[in-house]
C-alpha cells in the first residue's frame, strides 16, 4: 500500500513519506481521543473499512461509546473515528456500503457525520454485488468525499453500474437536495440524473404524511423463534392465520399456503398480545430479494379473502393500520397501488440501496392526499392490477409521469 501511494505521488510530483502502523485502529483511535490536551490530527483519510455488524454489548461497541460513537456496524465505526481524528479542513474519501444513508440503525452515525463533515461528492455503484461481493453485502455501495468543518456547498453526485464502468450519470446539486434541512432523520439522497430529480420534486410536492392520513405502520408482532411453541403448519380449531411474506400473491395475501413456513398460530392467553383484529391491512415485505424488481413489495390483507376473527403478522412484514386495527378498504387498496408504483420505487432507490425496507423508511415517505389515494383504491377495485395499470392509475391520480416524476404530457 505504501509503495502504491509513493508511486502515485511520484507520478503527480508530490513529496511522500510513509509509515505503516500495525495496530487495532478502533482501540488506537479511542485511546487517542481520550487523552487530555492537544492531539495529533490528520489532514486526509482514505478508507475501505471492514464490514461487520457490532453486537450492542460487544467490547468494540463499549469502546466506541467512550469516544461518543454509536453505530451498529464496523464500517460506520471506522468512518466516525476517522472523522473525529481529522483536523479542521481535513478531507475524507471512503468506499462503503450505502446502508448508512437511511434507516434508524445509522441515524446517530448520520447525525455525527453530517454535523462534522460537509459532503463534496457522492458516487453510487448501482449493482448490489459489484463492489463487496466477497463480503456478502447485498446492497449498493458509494464512494463519498467530504471536508471537515467546511460550510455546506454544492455536491457532485454521480453513478455507474460497478467499479470498472464509466459514469452513467452525473449532476452538481445544492447541498439541500442531498441532505434536506427539514428532515429529522437526516437521510442522504443520491440523485445523479435529471429524471430522478423530477421524481424527487414530485415527492416534495406531495402534501401528506402517514399521520395526516390517520395511518400508522409498524413491524409484525410475531417473532418466529419466540413463538416457536405456538406455530402450526396447518390451521386448526385452536389457531388463527399467521401471515408471512410467502403468502404474497400478485398484490394480495393468499392463505393458507403449503411450504416451509407455518400457516397458523395457536390462539391462547400466551399469544393474546400478538394478534391484530379482523380488518383490511396493507403489508410490505421488510426484505426484498435480488430477484424482485421492486424494492417495496406490498399486498392487501383482505378478510373477505382470508376469513378470520383475528390475524397475526410475522416480524418480516411491515403492517399499515389505523390505531391497531384495519384500514378502510378503498384506502388500503390505494396505498398498495401507490407503494407498488414505479414512482415510489424510483424515489425509494434515491436514499435506500440495500435489501431492507424499515417502518421508518415508510414513515419518511410523503403521500398523496386522502382523496387521491381513495381514487387509486377505486381504480384498483378488488383485483390485482398489472404494473402498467398501476403506473397509469398513479399518473391520473397525481397528474405526473410515473416513470419520470415530471408533469404528464397533455
């Protein structure tokens, strides 16, 4: 590595002197930050940090907390400590998974990073396996560049398929397009092309949040390993339906279904807190597979299709509900159509490059007004629309081109 740096500097006419330090970076950085008085600071940091989850009670996590760093993954720990030991005006360049850009697990890290650093460039690799395939990281990856303590300025945002490919799109954008000043979650939006900008503008104009619609979203209550003794492969007289992602079928929940997953949960005092009452719900998979074209996969749970007095939703689902009960059918069908549209898929990809869809991500979306969603629901009826029909219905309800986000041609 030192030889490569020396050769690159020599080719650029830059003086170079290097020293390799063999040490645990986290332990060394935490110790350095804990010392009183002036400390050595670095002018530049170039990172390709390791990727590994950190247990909440691990020694590494405890050490990081001593340095004021809270994160659930090793790569974000490396980034945070590098930021802390940079001098004011210092520059950082890193290639990392994109998961820190959104979601609750990295919120504390985003707050630290964006408080200390001003982004100058973000490049995204659109393939979810090109850069970190050896580490089984199934998410998009980014190269980011930032300056410590600098005022926010324009950000160059670009993209390519993978590390060996040339850029497919690039745009210099205002800082507020990347990190929106009114977003409490501090999501980082990567929008390298004009079509994506049109989509982002459309969502900026949508007036509603879920609370405005009287809707909440939460993860399914049934955690399989905790309820194992009450799971049943087939329904029986003492059970009620248990819904998994495997029960999705073209936008509708079909139950029961033969396969590896249970179909039922015993209805008894020990499981009383796991049920939701009979009603119409929208359910979204928390994890999308590589084979699925859409990051958000939604379906309607209809009690006319699955007759029951109560229903359990497994923890790999997000459930849209109203105060813990079902939604009006028109609203549920409209929400499902909206979430399944090309418009939402395009927007979601701007700040989420991994396989998970968290409830916080769904709360962070803006939504059409209630009347527009109900019009979508009326258009959908009780049948599953094809993708073209969904996008056409969204166009008509919102007055936009669902594939681009811009105004519809007239």
